[in-house]
């Protein structure tokens, strides 16, 4: 694999993974402070519309800027990339302010459009939506700075700022909710409002760090302008047109999860009530699917997010230089490594669903059942992110829009009949089928435009599934042995059981991969060196 792509992906994966893990771990003390998972319904109630407004506010511009900076840098037109960044800053400030004002003003309308579970009032929903809307003032500019560094293949600032953002956000969230509930004896609604406002605090800390990186590196970045070829003349209007046209697919792809969740938010509870599910069970199912399970299944998705951010600038640069063999080599490596890591991770989450759900939330038969069902489908989430990134890198981003729309149409059409047939699992199945339709369509487009053959990737995917099957047998045997005296329904014991069984799974899958020299084929000299260092022949 290309050293730049591997290094960039590793840095972004590490940063994103730490950020996501922290974003899951904080749930344990957060639930303890606010008194269980029912208030999480209110917390999630504000975040679903916020994610959509955030997608509009950033408008996919950070990744579009990364793409075009990489493109113009590959052409040695460094000044154009710098102008692109400056115009993007003004655009992000304006869009952030406008989206904040609109979301804050339309909070009553947004609250009335959703079905608020858990006995909370419309006013409660309005308060939470308005509290989270303040983050829109900061995040667009912050995201643009991340895109700027990614365009220069500098992934460190993005990764470190992600971690800092999450740490500050969680610290403020836990401290403020604890003070409100136990110090001031305030309401849960006020505590949830401050919890959502923590997105603003975390983003502000991240912005300060990115500004420090920018000004500390500005002298070196300015030196590149000396070597500028200055052969192209691109007007400001042309730059804006390029950004906006390229950004639209990034908006839609970035809001994919939120759009799927929005379909669930509008329909899941209503359809479950229609078929006779009790209100208590409906509340539980909605909270589990839209909040709890989403957090856990997105852990493997961190790799896809990192690949997507690292892949777009590199594929764009190779494509602009007409290095088609390099593009194919990058795609071959990315798809294989993505599936090599996400297939066992997703199935592993499914195998250990019961203790995992207990560790992060609480023992729940419904939670275990739904997580087991959802986990394998998460492979499609990762595949969707990477295929969309590839299309954006080769300037065929219009097909990402069509692919997502086809998936959402599939989800919307099948949602009600599948819920009526399979209850809450029907919603998950509709989501999986929607993503499958999107992935198949976009893979076909990649094959058509890049003339890329997926035969080797398909064969490797089958091999990864076989190795995952062997891993699953080892994990189930271990679970059966240790589960006889370690309870998966108590937090600490569930954690021990998860670590033991997860460790066995990682060991078995890793050993088989090394023994079959897959590490050599996927990671090149680094994989070979690791295998020899571990003494596997």
C-alpha cells in the first residue's frame, strides 16, 4: 500500500478511533448522572436535526477544499489552493451563522415534526434543539481547517484536534450535568440541554488548536508559493463554483446516517404502535436503535471514515496526473484492507453483543438482540463511505447522490412492511437493504469509469469471511467456557468476558492472517517485518 495513504489512514484512524471510543465510554457515567436511558431519547432528539443542519452548514466544503487543494498542488499551482482556502473561510463563517439562526428560529417547527418519546414536552424538545444549535457557529470553520491540512496530506492536525474536541466536550458534558443534577438540583431537561451545548465547547477548543497549527506552519506553507507555476488563471467565481458543485455530494454522503435515522425517527415509533407494541417497548426500541446501537456499530466505521478522508486527496492527485495504474493500486489496497478489518470487527461485535451492551449501557435482551442483528450490516456502512470517497476522488461525485437516493428510497419503501413483519428488526433490515443498494450501484460506477476489476477483492472477501468463521468458533467456545462462571449481565464481569473473548478472537484471526501471509500482501514490507518479528513463518 502507498506509504502516504497508509500513514495518513493510520493517523486518522487512530485519532478517529480514540474519539469514537471516548464518545462511547462517556455514556456509562452520563447515564448514571441523568438516571438511565430514557433521557437519552431527549438527547438524541436534538442531535438528529442538528446533524442535518451541520451537513448543510459545512456543505461538504472541507472535503471539497481538501480535494481541490490536492488537485492544484499536484499541478504545482499552490497559490490557487491558498485562495481556495481563503474563500472557503468566508463561506464557512457565513453559512455557520445562517444555519445557526435558522435552526434556532425553527426549533419549534423541528420539534413538532418529530415524535418525542419518553413523556417529554414539546418545550423540552425546543430547548434541547436550541442548545445544540450554537455549535453551528464554530464547526464549519473548524472543519475547513481540517480539510486544508488534509489537502496537504498532513493528517496529524485533524487527528489530534478530533481527540481534543471529544475530550473537552465530554469533560464539559459530564461536569455540567453533574453540577446541574446534584449541585443545583436542576431538571434533567436543563442537564440534557447543557450536554448538547458541549458540542460548541469541544468545537471551540478544537478550533483554537487548529489555528495554532496553521500559524505555526504558515512560514513553511508560504515557501511553497515561491515554487508556484502560476500558469492557470482561475477567478473567484470559478473557485466558488468548483467548491459548491464538488461539495454537494459531500453534503449528501455526510448526512447519510442522519437521513436514515430521520426516517426511523419519523416512522419507527408510529409503525410499532400501529402494530400493537406497548408504549414502553416502543420507547426502548427507538432509544436502542437510534442511540445505543448506533454508537457501538460505528466503531468499525472509524476505519472507513479515516480511509475516506485520506483517500480523496490522494486519488484526486493521481487522477489529475493521469496515473490510472496508481489509482487502481490505491483502490485495490483500500478495499482489501477495509474488508480485512471491518468484517471480523462487525461480526465480533455481533458475537459479543450481550456483554458489550451491558458494559456500555445495561443488560438488555432487546438491546442484545438488536445489536446482534445490526452488527454485520455495519460492514455496508464502511463500504458505502469508501465507495463514495472513490467517486469523489475521480470526479464522478454526481453518482454518490444518485446512489444515496436509491438507498433512501429502498429504506423508505421497505420500512413499514418490514417493521410489520419483523417489528424493530424490520427497520434495521430496511437500513441494511438501503445501504446494499447504494453500495452495489456505486461499485458498478467505479468499475465502469476506472475499468477496475473487483475479482481479487471478491476472492479476498470470501477468504476474510472464512477466517472470520474460524474466529467465531474460537470466540463462541471461549464464551461458553468463561460465560458459565462470568456473568455477561453485570458491568465489570461483562467487561472481563468481553476482553477475554475479544482477545481470543483477535489472536486467532491475526495468527491466521499472518500464517497465510495476508499481512505481506495487504501491508507490504511493514506486514512482512511484523510477521517475521512475531516469529510466524
